[in-house]
């Protein structure tokens, strides 16, 4: 049992698990923010759209869903911003310590 506990401490498994859970929660929060607030605000200037994700270009029988792509791009940029500044503010980039020996 001691070896298992040492492994968890050395490898940061608990921190990884907490980060994974918080990452999932933040992801759903950001997706909701983009879908429910940002996307409808951006669609205000477009005719007959309630959200940005509905914007498309029809080429023959194909629909190019450019609004959905822009929505996902905004979602990615917001998540990258949060992760970058979260790591910098919490100084997590300096948390990793090399194992002695």
C-alpha cells in the first residue's frame, strides 16, 4: 500500500484527477456561455437567425455550416485563454518538481 501511495504522490495522480474534473466543469460552463450568450449576440446582426450556429452557405445540396465552425472556434479560444491564464495565475507551470535520484 505504501508503494501505491508513494506512486500517487510522485506522479500527481490526485492533482490530475482534480484537474480533469474541473476541466470538464469549466468546458461545459464555457460552452453554455458561448451558446447561450455570445452566439445569440453575434446573430443579432444577421437576418432570420437566432444563434450563430444556424448560419450556413448553401452550395448545391451541401450546407457549409460556417456559423457552427465560428462558434466552436470562439469556444476553443475562450478555453485556451482560461487554461493559459489559469496556469499562469495559479503558477502551475512551476509546480512540477523533478524526482530526486
